[in-house]
């Protein structure tokens, strides 16, 4: 196959099955800690399946969903959402598995190399088709007919195997480099966490006292005075969203923050909702610059992590699932408090006092106000904030470089796949050159 003879055929000619599964009755509540692997769109990536957050279903449910059981060498294509178009081949070592409605199973017919089909679907021409075909609705995506009409490069079975063998070796090399960069990012995050801890609560990582009730604190904490947060800050509750509330009198319409807007260490303000409430209610739930925001619940490893409100939106309100902690500025710096929640001490406190359900957890106002915060002078707090901010700036620069490298590696991977499957790259020539 060469560029001059490059032709395409529809996917349905290469497949014996095109279809997807469904969410089990009962939804996510039926997911188990172990059992039959249940694949969702977040598990399907161009470099293969990622199973670190995979769900599981029981064997009875798997048996009921017999029409969407996944077989080795099935090609899995995400057909909805932000991950639309991501594709991976299902390996034999995963064992029994099923999929939900957002993952399409494409079962290669005889005479089709499943590796080649997966690579072809990941190539730039096919990804462009997917982008142009997607339909509207709550979640943009493809239907099965559209998947079947995607046009992929035509090649003989021998050509498919040669191309797939070449790409297996080359993409594995790229994936190893990407994995190394991802590992570096993980180590960088660990370094950031360690610097938070050792700057604010020195000795926590190497000299834990092991004494009740805060066994993770250092055995020697000269100069550190721990104070209950409620003594140096006031906690403000947010408003309860109530569609039945009377909004006919003296009311105001204001932006308000939801849990989705408050992340660990930062805010996401690209989608902020407005709400109409009585002026008196708004007065009680209006944020002020310097408030420290903390969500009531979320992922266990993020519980209690705080971020500072800098007045990004004028007269903004907050939902009742977000706590606003208003420090006494004579005694506590807001940014210092936010950083303190990210120390080992902060992580251990909120994870040990939180109410846990599976991998989710929640806290409450009394537990937040009982947080024992190390409290040097305000001047010292601000000095430590400046030190940490300088380190964070350097880490952000390093992370940016790693992000750019990962993006370039992903571009290189797709370009190589595209060139190989469309005949722009003669893999037999490349193979001979490499051997020489």
C-alpha cells in the first residue's frame, strides 16, 4: 500500500459486531470492589486500557449483559463525551469484562488484524471523521450506524500485519517515554506535598511522634503552637438551593459557587450559575476577598483541601455544600491556612475525621473548626507563604515543560500511526533501515 494507491473502506466491512453495553440497573450503586471488570469511557485511552479506577460488576449482572461481553482483540471505541474517539484494543490478560453504553465494541471479522483496525481508528483521518460525524444531545457522540460508516485505510491482511508489527514496536517506545514523563510528574507532585509539610510543620516526614490523638505530628515541635481553627476564624455557611423559596419580595440575582467550582487548591469559574434569593439570605452567604473555601465532601484524598477566594466575582454567593472560613486577619493569613490543609498534618486530620463511603468522604463545620492549625505570628505565616509560592512557581514551570513534552509525544504517536496506516511511510523500508 502506497500513498498513490491509498483507498478506504467502511468499518462495517471489517467487523462482525458493532455495539455497546449499558449501565446496570441501579447505576453506580451496583459497582463492586471486585468482580467482573466493567469498562467505561475513562478506561479507554489511545495507549491502551487504564484500569486504576475501573469498576466491577457481579457475575449475575455480567451474565445478563451477555450481548456486550468483551472478547480478546475486540476494539473499543469511546462514542460519547469529552473522550469521544479514544480507541484501544482489549487484551487477553484482563479476563472477563463488559462495557457501558459509552463504549462501542467493534469485533474484527476474519481476515482483519485487530491491531491494524485499532491503529486505523486512531489515525488522524478517522479522528477527523469522528469529529465531523458527532451528533447533538446532552452528550455529543456517535451512533452505531455512524461507527460502521467510518472509512479506514484498505490493506491486505499481510500489509495489516506488517504495519501493526511496526507500530507495536514504535508506539511502545513512545509510550515508555510518556510513562517516564508521567512518573516524573507524580514525583513532582510528591515533592510539592513534602515541601508544604516540611515548611509548615517541620519534622513531620521523618520524626513522627506516634502519640494520640495526632500521631502523625513530629515528636519535637519547638516553636510550633497548635490552635483550634475556630478560635482564629469564623465559619460561614452557604445558601440552600430551594426551588420553592419565595422570590417575590426584596430579592437579588447573584452568581453563586457550587461544589464543581471549588477544586483542591484552585477555582474553576468557566461555568458559574446565578441564583435569585431574598436580599437578607444573600447578605448571609456573600463571599469576601480572603475567605478560604472548603467543600463539604468529595474524593477522600482531596477532602479538606482549601483554596482562597480573591473576589474573582463581585457579590458572589456560595452553596451550602461549600464552607467559607473567614480568618481573623490579625491572627491568621488565609493563604497560609489553605497551604496548611495540604500538609501531611492537614491530609491526615481530614481523612481521619471524615465520614467515609467507598472512596468518597465528607466533613462538617464542627470538624473544620476543630482543625488544630500551627499558628506562628502572622508575619511569619506570610513569610512562609512567600517561600512556598516561589517553590510552587518553579514546580509549575517544570510541570509545564513535562506537559509540553507529553503533548508532543502524543502528536508524534498519532502522526506515526497516520503515516503508517495510510502508506505515507513504507514500514518494510524503515524496518530494513533500522536492522542495518
